[in-house]
C-alpha cells in the first residue's frame, strides 16, 4: 500500500492515508459525474464506496462517462464502475447497488459522506432531506453546457433551489470531469481531516470570451 499511495503519503503522511481505509462514501449516480468521482475516490484509497444507480450504460452518454466503453452498453452502470475501481485499486471495496436512492437509503448502512452525482433536482432534494435526518453531510454537483455548480452541504438547505422537472441541456465532456474533480477534492479533503469550505456554492463557467470564471455564494441556513 505504501508504494501505491506514495505521492499521497508524501502529501499528508501515512497515518492519514491509513485512516482513509476506514472511510465509507455513498456515490449517488454512476453516470458522468459518478464515473469520475468514483474513480478519483477509489484511486485515493477511500476504503469502501457504495455506488448507487439503477440505470444501464447507453452509447449516447459514453462521451462524458469515462468508466464505460461502447461494449458496456446495456450493463448496469454501478456494476461496471465497481469492477473498474476494484481492478485499479486492490485496497478499495466498491459495492454496486442497482436501485434508486429512495430504495438505497432504507438500508442500514453507515457512511461518512454522500456525494450527489445525479442529474435531477428531485433526487438532490431527497438526498438533502436524508442528510439532515441522518446527520451525514453531502456534496452537490451539477453540470450543463460549459457550466457547473458544486456545494458541500452541512447546515444549509437545498430548499434554496427551486425544484422542478427541468433536465440539463447539452453537456461538454470536460466540464463534467472538472466538476467531478471538484467534488472529489472536497470529499478527500474532508475525509482526510483537512479544512473544507462548507455551505458555499461554487458556480463555475466559461464566459463568451472563453474566460474561466468562479463565483461564490454563501448558502442560507
């Protein structure tokens, strides 16, 4: 294990790296965001990942879902992602759940963090409600076109968002990986005991001139 995580051990020491083996994270959604988040957390040595997604791989989504290949079409996303993570890192247990979050939350599991990698507002509102009831914080992430949003929710409420049936428009593949990386970095810092800015919404986008902009908004509590 020391050799595998050598660069991270140089970053925060062996004790912290070993502590990550005891951490458990629920990743809700295994598509674009979930693929990148799951791979990042697995490669970082998070001990156990619960991968939740009832959907199957579709060719028209693969351009932004880096865990899948064309020949994976029709397979359950969570199962394919779990195998990929374990194949890359033998120190991580990835468990696939081919069900909705509504079903998954009924299970008597304990975990340190929930990461939202869904694509609809209703699921995020449900995650937030469960988070407040269980006391487990969650990280919100969303993408559309060349834009993205990320927030570590602890005390603030997702009710600040208007929950509608609106679905994302077109999405560029790189922005998905960028937002997923942001989510994963927040998660890893939190799980490693490093400081994390909570209850602040980060809005990331490229403006019409191609400049990359990051805006920050304090979420109401």
